[in-house]
């Protein structure tokens, strides 16, 4: 019975975190509409935090998520992603992550 309660609690937490991620996307879109740099930054920070915590609740460590992000950036660069070709955004993010 106790194990069932733990599973149910974990499932509820994951569902709540999913709604938090969606809420942060909504906040981001509203902030972009308003043109508020402070609110955009806050929503982006909330979104990143929510994704990391959701990943952890799903069994993905922060380190594994960081590694997967680095791998994804390298793959996108290799494929000639438009953001890399035009703006070098992927390289800039890759360098930022490496310096942390």
C-alpha cells in the first residue's frame, strides 16, 4: 500500500511539473508579446529550471541532461542547422556550457 502511495505521489508530481513547464511557455509568450525583457528572462529561467527538475523526476540526472544537450548541439552543428550557419548560436551555447 505504501509503495502504491509513493508511485501515485511521484506521478502527481510529474504531472504538476509538466503543467509548470507549459505555464512557463505561456508566460514567455505573454512576455514576448508585451516586450518585457525582465519577464522574458524570468520565464526563460523558469522554463529551464522546470525542464531540469522534470528530467530529474523522470530519472535523468542533471549531468546526463547537460551531456545530452552538448551532444544535441554538436549534432545540430554537424547537420548544418540554420541557427549555426547564420548566427553561430549553437557554438555560442556550446561554449557557454563548457565554461560553466
